[in-house]
C-alpha cells in the first residue's frame, strides 16, 4: 500500500515496507480448520471378555438349553418339563451346571407369548443372558 507524503510542491508516493500478514493468517486458519475436521478420533473397538474370577473351585460351565417344539412342549437340557415345574427345573440346572446363561430354541409355530413367558421365568430364576437359536423344526 502506498502512502502519500504531502508536500506543497508535489505529491510523492512511497511504497510501504511492512509485509501484509492477512493472507498468511487466513491460510493458517484454513489449514487448522481442515486438519481439525479431517482428523478422526479413533476409538478402539474390542470384544467384551469375561475373565476368570480366580476362585480355586472353578469348573467349566454348561448353558441351560431350553427347547420349545411346535406343539408347545418345553424341554430343559433334553428333559420334558411341565409348565408348573419350569422354574424349579431351571434353578436346579443352573446350580448343577454352575451357569447363569441359557440357550432358547423355539419352533416357528410357537407363539411369542409363550417364548416371552419362559424368558420371564428364566430371568426370575437368575438367568442373566439368553441366546436365541434358530430352530430346525417347522
């Protein structure tokens, strides 16, 4: 930018020796914004693992298998169980197998109402997690 020096005889312009830093600061801010937006914060994804508790009496666990066939008959670990004895049988199998997990397999013809009822009974007896298996039955 030129400055004007006033004199009575004539006007003379002199060039400014100060550098203009505006474009430089604009570029720095644009680069800063670009890198802030382009940088992704990577979160490590992992698998949840249940580590052993360190008890000396640990023994391998076996899940409680609950099967509901197309006629509505309930089997727990291969034994046919009546609806009235369902809670007791689940509790006994949990204690015998040292587990809090269940695998539930129901035929397609079984009403959701019955499946949910059995899930509620299992949860009431202390089952913490229920895995669902696709039934090979019709």
